[in-house]
């Protein structure tokens, strides 16, 4: 019996190789898309789930709003961790992290072979870090590796980089020292442990951990500064909501009560609030977008978009599969009639068609698995860490594979199987079926394909426009032709004036400055609390610290006043942004002064700052966020050197800068980037998402085109005699083509009416994620509809033209 079923199925596949091949290709492509999106979703939702106690681990973030401006941060106050353990019984352990922006590290134990690198993944951690996160220590004791000041833990890869593979294999690296350049000079740190590097599916990275006990700032009781990433491990069975309520009590006690503040402890519109929020670490990657995230997170909406796009492609392929399989099977009506006359029952006919459909789906899935296994690692730019997934080693993957085969295979074959099994033999011998060229089922399926195509085209246009908006919107400063050098933290105190002077001797160098950060490189700054004279209220502003020529080099627009200059004493000078002036309520800011309010030893200390200039608001942060009030304070030495250069001969200029750097700082490795590229990096995920959507849109359109081509071929063959009679009676080629194409135009029009409101709603919701966004114009939908119509007409017109130009004698010779 099985042999007969297989013979029946193979005969059906081979009888019309063209339509069967299109079906197989369309399903294979759709299955590949589904498996790739499945890999992406698995990777994105696996972040921070590999810690043994991840379900009890939370980060405490600070949601802060003052004067209607959001100052929320992923970081919290330094004393929060120890207070959590002391005052909230549900908190079993708490630990803190702080990431250093850039540190020069060297192994100079052998004067003849000094190894030095700029390290950007250096994290300061409390002594109980390994007890809370439970990372694997290869060498060292988790309880003691970070207990003493000036101790460090290296990842395996970093240990080998500095000490060699042989020393690692022998286990002799612990006890050795590395020199870290902090506060302007190298300081020795003892290696006390080696650990596995955190998986890429983690919301933070590190190559070097060093003990926070050696940092005097780690022991401060300053509650108004959000400077440490604070993590709490709750006891088993603890209720996070109850813990959050107790966090509100800490705000009342230590912030409102201790410093005479009046923050609300819940998010209250129209009122200043300070709310400590418990974030499950497993939610950070997809659901957290605070300032100062340890590394760029993804967005859950991107996951939804990927799932939705894959489902739409799968639906297009399914509708195409049902349509073409039914067309193919209806052409076998006489064969089925003869089988029925020979004694085959309905069950036999039904089983044969279902087996054939499941067979095609199974072959398509086998091909898809092979292609997915080859290609899924190429999604690394969209989802870092996906290449390390053991995608085909989990039961869920095989459940998905079997489920898709059964769902598509059985669903696709069901319609024609039921229809042909039910029709009587006489009806089938006459080759009359309910699935004619006017079939409602076919019209619905083709219209459904166009609905999806128009939605995907609309989404592709909008995502492309939004990304283009990001790339071309004026950020408020001139970001081109600025080279940014990664300097060791506070390591420029020696030789900088000579270094700067030598660079300026080159006519291609326009200006040079140093700063605490640059636009697009993240913000790890604690807000300043500013006061006007005679005003008791505090106003938050984000501080940036810059050297002489900061405004000129970064390309800010000076509205009034001046930049920092050597012929002035600017040690207590400040430059404000437009929004900071507005927030502080200053009418004539330049020449006046404000106070920096700082809490030291639980006492407020005021530092008078002279306002020397006002600059135009700029986007220091991404376009996801509104511009916040900021201020620029004078600081001669910091961890970024920015060099504005003249356009042209960039390679020669970089070589010149490198030579001067190596001469001034021989023990600090030279590394650089461009300011405009730093800003664009913030949108790498969006650029990958755009490519992803464009690719899947193209795939959906390609599948639909293949189906339309096959359907048009089928219709033209069925109506060959009708076309021949019309031509004999004088019908023109254009009239025949119009007759064959008009149904498709009607289907596209109906699809446009259905798709437009769906696409508008989806895109409008997506744009809500951005503080600055492109407009959702009517022409996007009109263009999508016209493209869909053009694609449809391009696909069907070739077959229509062939049918219209065919000699009518060929169709009527036997009539």
C-alpha cells in the first residue's frame, strides 16, 4: 500500500515539474526564513539566562525625572548595595560594577619584551562579584580573588594575551602582576584569578576585573549620584514587587529625608520623582534602554518585527503552496476518476494527496535545514553571539521542524485532497472542478499574498526612511573630519602640551582638544545639581568635561560667549546648552554665575561657576532620546583626544598623528576612530534590521511572483480555446492581455485597501520608540501599492502576451 502511495505522490510531482519545482523552491525559502528567525529569537531571548540563579538576579536602576526631563540611569547610588542587604531581608546578596572607558595595560616584567594594549573592557567589581554572578573561575578562589585592593581577575583570553599560552597551561599566571595606567601613572595590580569570558549573550562584557576596594569613591555615602551598576540576588520565594516598595522607602529615608528633597517614589506625571526599579537581568537586553547601559541593548520590538516578517513570508509561501498544489492536482482529475473506477476509495485518494503534500514539505525542510545550518551564523551583526548557538541540538528546534512540516504539508494538501476525493467520477472525467479561473478560494489566496506584499513593502520603505533620517539629520555639530584617539584614562598629563603643539605644526591639523566623552560614545556622567543665586531648587544637567578649543574641535555652534581659552582662568568656568539655560530659567546667562551643589560628608557644598558661553543643543545621545540639558566644564586632561583635520590626504594625516603619539606616549598603544562613525555605530542594529526586512520582503515578493507566474500559465492554458475564438473573431492582442490581467489588477486594488490601515498602524507603533522620527506620509502606502501592482503586471504580462500572440489554429485545430 505504501508503495502505491509513494508511486502516486511521485507521479503527481513529476507530471508538472514546473509547478512542482516552484512549490518546492517557495517552501524551501520560507522554511529557511523561519529557521533563521527562530535562531535570532532564541539568541535574543537567551541573554543572561545562563547564570545558575538568573531567576533571582535583578539590577536596580534609577528612574529619575526633574522639571519634566528624564535623567534615568542604569546605575544607582554607591551606598545602595550595602543598604539593600542591611535593610531589606529579601535581598540575599548585592554587588556592584563600574566600567572604565579605556585603560592602558602592560606587562613589563621583561624589559626587552613589553606587551601593552589599550583595554576597553575593564570593569571594577565588588569582592562578592563571583558569588552573585557565579561565573566559572578557572584559577583562583571566588571568595578571595577580589577581596584585596589592587587585585585583578583576567579572562582566559586576556591572560594568554599578556602572559602566553605556556604560562596559562602551567597555571603560574596567578601571582604575577600587570600595570594599569590610572590617574596618570602606571600602578601594579596582582593577578589573583582567571575566569571564563562571559558569553556574548550577556548584557555586559569584561576582559579585566579589578577590586573596587582600592577605589575611594566606592565607599562614599553620596545618595544623589548614580555611579554604580547595582545587582541584588533575592532569596528564594521573595516577591520583587514587595522589594520595590521597600526601595521606595529607601528614597524617602536617604534621599528625601537626608537631603531635604521632595521626590515622589513612584513615576508621577508632573512631579519630580526618584524611583528605584528592579530589573530582572534576563529582561535587560530586550527591555532596558536606560542611559549608561553597559553595552548596547537590543529592542523587543525588533524581535516582534522579525517574528512578524517571518510569519508573513511563511503565510505567503503557504498560500502560494496551496494555490499551486491545487492547480496541479486539479489537472489530474481524469487520473483520479480512473482510479475511482478501478476501485480506489475516498480514503485512498485523500491519503495519496496528503502523502504527496507532506513529502514535498519534508523535502523542502531537509533542504532548508541544510541551508540554515550553513547560513545562520551570518546573522552575527544583527544578533551578536548567534554564531555560538548549538541551534540543532535542542528538542525545541526539532519540534519546530516537525511542526512546520505537518502544518504546511497537511494544510497545503487538504483543500485539493478533500475536493478531488469527494467529486464523482463522471464529473472528474469531464475535467470540471470547482477550482476554476474564477474560484473564490484562489482569489482570496492571491489577494492575501498581495496584502502581505504591500505591508512588507511599506514597512521596508519606512525603516529605510527612518535609518536615512538618522544618518542625515543634523546632530547640531560638525561630526566630519574629526579623528578621536583613545587615550588612557587621565593619562595625558605628561607631554600633552608638547604633543598638541607638534600636531598643530602640520597645516592639515585644524584644532585639538581633550574631553571626558564624545558624542555617540555613551554617557557615564553623573548629573550635576545646579542652583541659581537665591533659588533653593536644584536643577539637573548632564556634565561633559572639555579642554581648550573643545567647541571648535567638536564643531559645536556657539550662540553667545566664548570657548575655553588659555588667556583666561577657566578653572571655574562653565558653558551651558540652550536647554540648560531654559531649565535654569536664565535670561542673560553669559557673565552671570550658578552654583554646583555637591553633597560631601552629608553636607551641601556650593561651588560658584562662571557662565562664559551658550551653545546650541546637540545630540550627544542617540535619536531614541530627547535632548537633555547639558553643561561643559573645563578640564585639561581626560580620556579622549579629538583632532579636527582638513579633508583630503587622511591616510597621511593619520600616519603623522600616529608618529607623534608614539613619540609622546611610547607606552600607550595608538588607536583611533572617526567621530561620525562613532555616532553611526549607535544604529548598527537598525541598519541590520533594515537589511533583514528588505531581504525578507524581497523573498516574499519573489515567492508571490513565482506563484503568479504559474497561475497565469495555468489560466492561459485553460482558456486557450476561448482566446483562440476571440482572436478569430477579431480580438486584438491588447484586448486579450487586458482580459487576462484585469483580475490581477482587481486583486491588487482590494489588497491595497486591506493592507494600508494594517501597515499604518504597525508602523505608527514602531515609530513611537523614537524621540526623533521621520513622517509617516501617504505616499509610502501609495508607492507600496504601485510597486505591488507593477510587480504583479510584470509577472503576469509575459504569459498573457504569449497567450495573446499564440496562433489560434494551435488551440482550435481539433475542434
